[in-house]
C-alpha cells in the first residue's frame, strides 16, 4: 500500500509478487482490495484469491447436443433423408434453436460477451 512520489507524481507499485511495475493511476481490484499495475489489473492476471472458476458450459452444451443426436437416431424418420447426415443436421438445428433462446450469464461484463 506504499505509494512512491517521484518527479512530483505519485506512483502506485504493483502488489503482485515479483512485479516491479508502477502506475500513475490506482488499479484497485474490487474483489481482493489490492492494487496492481496495468498488466495485472484483471483477476486472472494477478491470480486473485477470490477468482471464481468458470463453469464448463461447453461440456454441458456438448452433452445436450449428443442427447439430441442420440434421440434422433432411435426415432424413425417420417420424412426426409435417413442416416448420419440428417441426424447431424438435426443436431445443428437444435443447437441453433438453443442458442437463439439463450440468455447468457448476467455476471459477465458486456464487453467480454462474444
């Protein structure tokens, strides 16, 4: 928490162990209440102790798509093509419908959503 005054300016040193960066602006982590340099200001960059691990959403989506494909394989088709290509297309359509109605996580900042 020691700020250094140099050439009339107040510099704030990075609190990450091994980093000797100093910044004019104070980059305070709202989760661990420590200040860091520009390079280490985000939670993953300074290994914040309060960093939450992201949930494996892609694994859940992959499992859902696999369940849809498996359910389509067992049911007899009433129209259209039969076979691997049609079940693959059906799985893709089901995934597109799932993404169409997805709400997303509210905790993610808008600039980080792709």
